[in-house]
C-alpha cells in the first residue's frame, strides 16, 4: 500500500534483502538457518545464472534455484501485466527449464566426464531431489486451478522434475553413447567427441546451443539482485535523511592545533612555533544509534568508537578567532553558513547579501559578481535568509515584504515575489525538495510560494500578531509557526488547516493572568523525531513534540536581564545556544537540560543574529562595537570557535 508520502515495506522483503547480504558475505549456514526459521525464499539471485548456465555449472544453478520463492514468480518479468495466464505460463516455463537443467547435468556428466555409471546415479538422485522444485510447477497449477489431487481438497499434488518417461529417454541416450564410444573411449582420443544423433536435442542441437537457450530463459524469468543491495539502500537512506535535515550533515572535519604562544600574542617572525597545524578527523556514522561520531587516532571506520563522543564539531566555542567589520551605518540582521561549510552568508540593514569565506572570513572574490562589486541586493533591510539543501539556492526576505531567490554561484535572482507580504519578512525556509519556500511575516501570515509556478500556493492564517518563525516538519505533512502572540501553531500542509495551538508558557507560568511572551525561535529537531525547540522571550526554553507535550525545559536562573532574545541549535542537536538580554550566550546540553557554558561574546552590545557552522563548533554572531577614532558604533560579525 503506497501514498505520495509513504511506502509500506513488507517484513518479508526485508528478510530477503538480509538473505542476499548473508549469501554475498559467505555466511551460508546463517542464511540457511534464516530461511528455515522464516520459511521465506528469495525472489532473485545474487549469482548470474545466465553466465553459470553458459559454462555448464549446473550445480551452482540448481543450488540458487532451490532457495527462490515461487510465490513471487507471478510478477517477476511481468510487473505491468495483469493477465493471470501470462504469469502462469512464465511459472510453468521456468519449471520446464529446471527439468532441462537436470537433464543437461546428467547428459554432460556422461559426455564430458565419461562416467556413465555416475551419471546414472545422479539421474536416480535427481528423481528424488526433483520434488524440491515442484513448487514452481504448483504455482502454475494454482493460478489455473487444475492439477489438484484426487482427494478434491484443493491442494496441489507433488510433481517430480524427472518423470519416468524422461528417465527412460535419458538412459537410452547414455546407453547409445556408451555403445558408440565403446568401453575404452576414455583412452581413445578419436572416440571422445562422438555423440549419438540428437543427444543434446532435436535437429542436431549442440551442447553450447542448449546451454545458451537455457541461459536466455533464466535471464528472462529470474532477475539478478544488484550487488551490495542492502548496503546501498542503507547508504541512500542515510544520505536522504541528511539531505532533508533529519540527520546531521556528515563530512570530514578539519581541526586546528594552535600553539599557546600564538594565542598569547607571543608569535614573531623567528618563532619556530608560529605555524598552525591542521589535521583532518574522519567522521563516521553509527547506524544502530543514528548518530555521527569522529574516529580517533589509529581508529578504523568499522571499530567501536561510540565512546569518542567529544568530537570536533560538537565542541563548545571558547575563543574569538575572526572578525568581520562592516561599513558605516550597516549591521548584519541575519546570517547562515552554507551546508558544505565553505561560506558564511550575511544579510544587512543596507540591503546587501554578502558571501564570506568561512576560513579567512574575507569577502569571496572567487565569485565573479562579488569581484565586480555587483552584489546581491534588496531595496530594504534584509531580515531573513535561508538556503536549499543542495547549496544551490538562497532565499532572502526584506523589511518591505519582498522575497528573492538567488543562485549562490552566479549571484543571479531567479525568482522574485514583489509583494509576498504586506510587512517585513521575518523568516524563510525551503522545503525538502527545494521547490517551495515557506515564509513568515509581521503581517501575521505564513505563506508558501512555488518556485516553479512563481506564485503563492498556500496561506496560513491564524496568528493574532507578528509571526516570527516557521518551519517544515520532517514528516512532509505538517508545518509549524510561532509568533508574538505567544503561540506555536501546527498546520496541515495540504489543506492549510490549523491543527493545534500550543501555548508553551502554560506549562511553566501557573499564575494568572498569564503574560503572552513572544516566541521568537522555532527549530525542528532531527533527534528525537517529530520534536522542535521552542524559545519564547523569557528565561525558559522548551523541547516539545507535535502533540504539544513538553519533553524538557532549559532555564536561565538569572533574575535580571536573563530573558532569551535569540537562540539556535547546533547541527548535531547536541547544544542549545541562547542569547540573553545582558548579551551573554548560554550553552545548554539538549540531552539533560544542564548549562554547559556561558560565552561573553559581546558583553557591551546587543547580539542581533547568530549562525552555527555545520561541521564544527563555530559560532558567528552579529553585534556592534565602538570605533576607536570616531567613537561611533559600527556593525561587526564575531566568529568564535
């Protein structure tokens, strides 16, 4: 049963994938045990039966055929065919080929090995063993409602592969072969190639022609499973979940070891310790736990390294490593790192969207449009920014209600929605496919825009004040939004219907009347599933699920200036960073809710925006500083790691 968003996978199909993997890995005893306990056979084979047939390796062919599930042959090779007779003839055709394989095994044993007595013994064993393949014929019988037994109970009688008539015919051919070559033909070179008339088939069919004919039918009836199918599917699933944001982005992490003299400002030209040593840490993925981790020194990908959880991209920033200074009267209102970690993108009050190198934190002049000072630009302050999962597109929203979509590589505006909203665009996010953009605005609305249709597709109306944040849930069915009215709302994407209204502070503030605290941050989590982080303008943040239940709280115990004004979650969903009114950044451990660190990034000035690097513990924070010469404030972006 399938829908546009879900695919139901049968447990029997999963077992078949495991059987193939076990067989490919050489674990034949384990595969045999699993077949016996589950009573499930495979619907394809990892072996190339056609190639094996062409070289006459009939033992391997029969071994592979014995473990196939005949009940699935009704659709093999006829997936688009609804005719029962067509599938029935396919099954009966395969049963006939199995008969021919047994016959060829006996004939070739007598011909090539020259042991007629051994061929006769194999023939007798084939008559007994042949019942193991009778389910292929019975599958055809069931489809045609015939060949039932004499008792009339509807069951199907056993059909031997080697019948008495076939046995008699094969014995005659072997006797004719023995009579033609004589008893001493093994030592007689001239007698070895002599064959009775029509030994391998009518009209003088040769041995190789018969092999090729059998190979052709096997190729038609039985598909060959792709190599490493189970591993490939798991890799594709992990890549898709990473692509859609359900798992943290996995990439090798470049870390730095800096000498203490450099950090203390003691570096000089003659110092031999002035070089920064860089090394790469390999990131692996724990398939069982669903978490990424770094491999330690001399540790291979297959080793047990789960204990090494303190890896580079989950470390909490501890020092300032770079600073970007902006022009006069300009301040960054929104920022993000691209998913590959190569660039930091900022949107400013002067309307410029700039792309910075994430290592040197200089404007990227390798982009031609920035080299020519032809920057991406809005007519008003840029307040929101979002990227597509494939790094290719960037969406920006401005204070005048305009939304533009850009190509990062070329700087070209590929879509423009002039009057997307009647007020400032406060939040933007791309859908998993990158074909829709979801927006939130101070006009109290959320809207979804189609990039292909170049128009608004849906409108979500219900908030009583500014809408501060919006996001798609990973299930592809719902979206969530939060606003200055103190609510988080869950919506059905397809119908734009409001499903649930959540008031986070109801769980914390018991006194009445309750103050409506603006919910400024909303982050969809990939772990646990179907959860999201809710951060109101208060001293408590909440981890909630789609039913509105509070799973965990994160509290700042400071009474004065302790309300959260900006927040973000690290890409691994390990840390929650909350900026307070007194300009500190508090780092919470999401797992247990404890405070891990307090960062004094900008003690004297307000932090306007934050962005987290996707692969390492690096924070970019937009703030202000006083110019030493003029004493005036100017916008800066401070980078901590």
